[in-house]
């Protein structure tokens, strides 16, 4: 964990089994969401609160993957290039990430809003980071 505040306590070690295949298409790119057992690993990195590894599943849900706190939530695509993550359970309940996709880098850049702190810059990218 990069920091011990905010998302630092926001990871969940729950096996995810049998997620179906789903993709979101942006221009000529397909960004995978939920590509088989375990879904698709993504990492959210914030300006002040560290990072969190998550699995984004095809059923419009996500789970944090590494520290057992119980964080999970839902995701939506308000437009063809935006993504919203809403934490609905665990210590990060009430957090909201809103990002816009850069189709060159496949990174969503945006902001994380938490119930008790000012909005901060954040990004969501494919993969995971050690230490989150």
C-alpha cells in the first residue's frame, strides 16, 4: 500500500469465478471488462490516497483484490469514453471515481471524490501494482 489513508484500506481478497466476457468499445479499441475467471485486473491510483487493485466484472460490478477490507461497488459508462466507479461496501463506501478514456494510452484520467475529503486527481489503468 502506498499510503495508509483513503483507498489504502480498500482492498478485498475474494475469488471471482465465472465472469462472462464483456468489452467496451472506444473508437477502434476494445477495453476489456470481465474477461473470464477472475475478471479483468485494473488499478486506480490517486493523488493523495494511494492505490487500489480491482477486478472489473462483466456484470457492472467490481471488487478490490488485496487486503480483505470488503471494498466493492458498481461501474457504469455514462458516455462512450467515460467510466464511473461507485464504492458501495467496505471502508471506501461512498467513494466515486469519474474518468475519461485516453484511447492512445487506454488510461482513464479523472477525479476521486470521497465523503470526507476534497476531490483529488486519479487514474484507472489496466493491470495491477505491487504494494496496493
